[in-house]
C-alpha cells in the first residue's frame, strides 16, 4: 500500500499554532492514549473509539478516520508560513505512538516534501516503534512526568520505567533534537525536589539542552462534563507565576539546561 493511503484516526487539526515546536505549526491530534493522567486537558483523546461529546449543549462527534495523503494536503497549505518561521508539522494526541504506522507515514511524508517535523509524546511504546520514526523526526518533545514509578502509576495509570528507558535510548541515538517537557501538576510533581530530580535526569541525557515546564491549567474541565466523566482535579488550582518561576530557578541552579515556562 502507498503510504499516502494509510488511514489513521485523529480528533483535531490545528493550523497556525505557535506551540509544540518552533515557528508556526500545523498540529495533528491523533486519537488514543495508553495513560489516563488525572489532569489530562484532552480527555477526548484518550479513547481510540469515536465518541460523542456534548459541547455547549450540542452533541459533537469526536474522531475521524483520514488518510496520510489527506492530512498532508492540509499540512502543505501553510508551507510558506513554515518557511518563514521555521515551523512545520507536529503530531500530538493522545499518544501518537498508539498508531505507529500512521504516525511514521505522516512524519516520513512531511519529511519527504521538505516540511520539518515534531512529535509531542510521552514515549510509552516499544523502542522499535520509536526507532522506526526517528529518521523522519526533527524534534521529539518528550514528556517526563515524575521520577517515582509508584506515584507515576497512581496519577497516570502506569509506571514510568519504559518511558525513562526510552528517553535514554532516544538521547543515545542522537537522531533527533530531544526536548524534555514536564507538566507541572499541583499535588503530583510541583515540589522543588520533584522538579529538581526530573531536571537532573533530563540533564544527564546526552544532547538534551532544553526543558519546558508546562503549568497545569483547567481548560479541559468542561470536556469531562461533555463526556459524562468526573473531573477528579476539581479544587486543584493552577500553580502561580511565582511558583513556576521558583521551579525554573531550581532547574537553572541545578543543571545546565535552558529552561522555559510553557511550551
Ligand atoms: S499522556 Fe497526555 S493525552 Fe495521554 S492521558 Fe496523559 S495528558 Fe492525556
């Protein structure tokens, strides 16, 4: 089968984004995730199944099957903006690696036509899957949420060993720019000690120079209502600007990493 005919399942495409990679980007959100993070702001991404979510009182179908060729046709429309800004295609989710063949074909298809690529992912897949996409990936935005496996399991549904091991292997490959991203979640990982531990691990990875601290926000809360699910983070407030700055200072004092708040 021609790569352009490979089908996958997405739930959104956002054009003209200035997040999740350099410059102006088109972000393709793939459906399906193996984690169930309590703070997830895209709960509609978690199930691979196509779902109905109530949005402002009206039912909305979440999920669409689409070919690689159809996605790339949309991505290509903004090529002049990528060229001027250093932007390109970003795959996000969910966890794109849950649809490995589709993700690989999208990244390869973009790379083949000279569009730069980024992947926003927590690296929870067999390394062989990650290895198959690295030749087509310019930037890997890798989430590391906690260094303690038990706490990781308690708040996300899975332990962190596979992801930490994959982080080491991706860094050792030297095939892509690797940027570490940490969602800063009150009650989970927002203490100076927890952030310092993650930052030191990130700093130990060969070639890693940048870390992003992403403050928890509640923008996804209404989606839980729309899906008929409970929002278990109710009552948890986003970290203040002062707290985020203190955590950034912890990172810069303890590592050589370039630390940025937000992504
Ligand atoms: S890894 Fe990301 S998409 Fe998956 S549940 Fe966690 S926050 Fe949501």
